[in-house]
C-alpha cells in the first residue's frame, strides 16, 4: 500500500452530485430503496454506455486497438451474448454451487476461497494487538508456514505455550485487518465470512419445486466456457484467440456497501483468452499490461491507479508456476489510502475447460494443426490439448464509479466549485450550445448548430442546449455534468459567423467559425 498524496475526496459530496445531476439513483427510491441495487439516471446511463462502448471497441472490435500480441500477430477476439440463466449443472462444474454454500471467506490477494469455519488464527501468546496468521484446520504444512511467518514477525523462536490458536468465525472486522491469509503476504486481505450460496435462486416453470431451481449467473465467464466448442466449430478461430462478453451478473452479497462498489446486481466485461500452455505466461503479461494501459487511457492516469501483481508463491489453486494473477486497483475515497479492485487478470490454466469437459462429458479439446512433431512430409502432425485461459475480468459499474470519483473536482476559485473532469470520450454530454440571449435570431442559430451536432455526435453523447439563466450559470451547470465544451452564439456570430468555445477545465474561451464547430469537436473528443 503506497501512501496517499492526493487529498481524499468526500464520497458524500460525490454521491450528492450523482443524485442531483442524474448519474445514479437508489433503485426503487420512492419505495424506500432496496439494499445493494442502484439505477443509473440519464447522465449515468450515458456515461456507463460510453465506458462499455470503449471496452467493446478497444478490446473486442479492434483487438486491443491493433496492438500486436506476444506472437507478433494481431489479437483476435470474438463476442458472445449468453443467458443469465443457464443449466444449473454449469454452476456445479464451475464450483459455484458447492463452493458458495457455507459461510466463506475470500482472500482478495490470493483469490482463494475458504470455509470460514475451517480457518484458524495463530498468534503469539499475550500479543492481543499483534499480527495473526491464518491457516486451514488440519493442514500441517499450512500450520508450519503460519508458525514460521509468526516467528519472523515477532523475531523469536516460538515453542509450545508461546502461541495460541483462535477461531476466525466470530472475530470483528478490526481484528481481521491484522490477519494474514493462508496464501497471502499482506494483512487485511480476508473478507468477513459471507453466507453463501451467493447465487440468487429462481424457479423455472409453473410448478416451482426444488427440481426447478435455477440460478442467476454470478459471473459472465461461464457462458463463454460452455460455448467454447461452438465458437471454435463455427467461427474458424484459431488458438490463440479470445471470447468476450458484457452482461449483468448477480451476487447476493451479504454486505453490499460503498455506493455501487459492492452491489447485488452489476455488469461485468469479461474476456477468456485461450492459448497454448507454453504461451500462457507471455499472454498473461500482455493482458495484464494492456488492461492497465487501457484504464489509464480513459483518464485514470494518476497515482490513484495501480497494478498489483500477486506474489508468485501465493497464487490461487489453479494458477501454476510461471504466470499469475494481478489486479488493476483504484484508490476510491472509501478505500484510501488503500485500493479497491476494478479488474482482475488471472491465468486460470485449463481449469475451467477441464471442469466442463468432465461434468458435461463432452470433449472440449482443441486440435492445433500448427503444433506437434514434424511428420515425414515436413508438416506438423498437430496437437490436441485443452487451451489455457487468461481471464481479464472487469466490473463495469466499478469502472464507472472510479471514473466518477476521479472526475470529481472542487475548484474554490469558481463561482460554482464542483466540476466533473471526464475524459471527453466518456463524457455523457459532449457539448453545450447556447444562445447568449434569447433574441436577435440567436436561439434559431443555436437550434441549427444543436441539430447538426446531435446528428453527428448523438451516438456518443448528448448535445445540450439551454436558454434560461445567465451564461455563467449555464456554464456552471455544464461543468457539473462534465460537459467538456460549450459553444455560445452571440451578437458577433450574426455578423461574422464565429462562436465562442469554452473549455470546461480551464474556463478559457476562443472564437472559431461556426462551420468549423463539428470538426473542432471531433478532434477534441478523440472518438
Ligand atoms: P471482490 O473481492 O471485491 O468481491 P471479486 O474478486 O469477487 O471481487 P471477481 O469475481 O474477480 O470479483 O469479478 C470480477 C470483477 O467484477 C471485479 O473486479 C469487480 O470489478 C466486479 N465485481 C465483483 N463483484 C462485484 C459486486 N458485488 N459489485 C460490483 N462489481 C463487482
């Protein structure tokens, strides 16, 4: 955890602005709300769409914006759009049915999941305020590791009577902050025990018996794995390639909190990138670095964004020697000085395809014509294998929240001090067009320009127009909504066909020809 240098913004201020300006509302607000669910208002819906579109375009349609992969070739991705409800066997194979059934503790660092009642805490006798090391009950090696770590921490050899063991179940959140997980190196990465099954249950058909139980998906990834064979058979894709999906996921979180950060309904943007085991480490490094670059390109480019690589010897059960897991993390006002996960990039080996192959009793192996021994005819004989998977898994709502927090700015020198400094590409309102006053043909001219800009930029955001109040007040309203440019029609426009352009971030103004406005905006928005 690095020290914070940026003054922390107030989450209350950000939430108040989100409500006031139509970014985020509480779901079912007029009925008193519903915990863990949030609705997006007009500006929020547009902001979210812009972030979703940016991911879709940059990752999927242009294959990482045309960047070459570690094999020196273009990166190939194809999209799917799979159902929220799947055959319940999918969730048995993925481990969600069995694994989500008891109070569980997750390790944010190693991505391991433990039964809460299986975790014990080792500490030095009498050191009530000190660090504790978790281990899994019955795991002798794990216990020895915990003892060694504790010995290093207290800087002495620990014999019988020098240590004591506590149950994890029942300890306070504050105590958990001092615990190092069984496969972690830092303190405070274990979550509080969460009552699983985390999956929302529903019933299919009219009878609604236990035989009809189905689940709302807790992640979009499994719909990709179950369609791996279909995509290979129908799309002429060759490994290495990725399948991408954006969609809703549902988790019955025990403690939804921190605005939209931990919600019960949220949207994910996931890629499963399939490659040969020998290439997995290189592809993992490629995706880890590119995902970080991508978030930076959208304005999260300061020290609030970090890439945290998990320690190699503390990886999740499926992650093998050689590659690993990283998180792209953002310093939210409520996590500062710490960070919260925006996206995880994991080398999942062939774990998921193997699980589905076994549970569905369907071969999911890929036949690679370009590998294998060289036959007498000089051609490779081919190799049959289960591809390894690199999974960049991002939260769209968490992304929007990070963008909102990063954009929120207070500038006390302005008459209205709050403004949202969105990257122009993401801004929900792309431009404002205002007549200086409501007379002399100015409103008509503004309406014309407004119509022209709406036609050209409408797919990417709103073009606002407004005739009420002083121009300063109208600018302030646009600043608060994060609109990057305002064009004002005034007396001069009518004589020399120029307009004023005002820049949100600097407040500076310049004049340009009215006919130049669409191209000017195009250049600035970088769409
Ligand atoms: P956390 O440890 O915060 O619960 P996770 O590690 O379980 O997250 P993943 O299963 O890796 O999350 O999901 C991928 C992404 O989905 C996360 O990086 C996050 O952006 C998003 N996400 C997960 N759970 C939620 C949630 N309850 N609300 C909003 N977004 C979520």
